[in-house]
């Protein structure tokens, strides 16, 4: 990147209109991708994109869900994973979504901030009885307007403000160069899987 200066005074001497090119050495960005239950996710495809949406790099995680690459600018990660039901989303997920929509804990007595994202089946920003009905229909093999999909979030993000009326779906994972000094954990949330089958 370039730094532009105009009218700089050093020891009462004036310097006008000069530019300096500064090159940043690439830094290693590393992390791991796991599901909410801590399982390694396979068959992921993801890309690092610059702040203008241009492709920086296609990334393949290793067999343990770990990844690393060199970058020298802020970027976002776009992660995709195909979903095949295999009876992962069940009637119990529908029951838990219904309980969450009524401001209750899940069947196991717990309620985590990320449960709100998982229970918002129609992605409208709220957990309602409609989400529970759609999860029930999906679990029984009936047609629904929204299919389950994976959503990925930075595990270090504070999600404590999420609730049944505000599930705040984020579509991009953004990282700045200053955060490259430590490893990142990315959590995969399967929309509709409230009881952490995956």
C-alpha cells in the first residue's frame, strides 16, 4: 500500500506532497474448522476473498480440519459444505426449536447462544413456531421452502446477545491482518440440527 503525505513539518522544515510505498510481508493465517459438537468437518470448500470480493486463494483443510495460508491484507472467508440429511435432523430437533421459540430450554435442559442460529430454520432472524413446524416437516421428508445448510462463525465472536427474536445470521467471516498472530477456530452450525447430532 502507499502512504500519501502533504505539508509535513519536521524540525520546522516543511516537506510537501510525497508518497512512500510500504510492502507488508505475508503473514501466516491458520485455524481449524469443527462442528458445534467438536467434530471435524470434511468435504469443505472455502475461499479467501479480499475486501473487494476478489479471490485471494482457494483453501483446502487437512484431514483434521486445520488450514493455513499466507496473506498480507484483510480478507473474508467463504465456506461451503454440502448437506445430505441421513436422518440427522429429527423430530427431536423440531421439539427443541419449539421450546426455544417459547423461551424455554431444550429437552436436555441447556440453551446455548448458537442454538438460536441453528433453530432459525427459515433464516428470518427469529426463532418461531414456524421454524419448529418446518423442521418437523423436513424431518418427516415433507417439502419445505428452506433446506438445512451450514453456517460458519468465528468461535471467538461474542454471541451472548443472540436470542429468539434476534438470531443475527452472518454470511461472511472477516479477518484483519492484526489477528493473524494466533490460530482461529471456526465453528460450523448446521441449521436445523439443534440437538448437536453432527
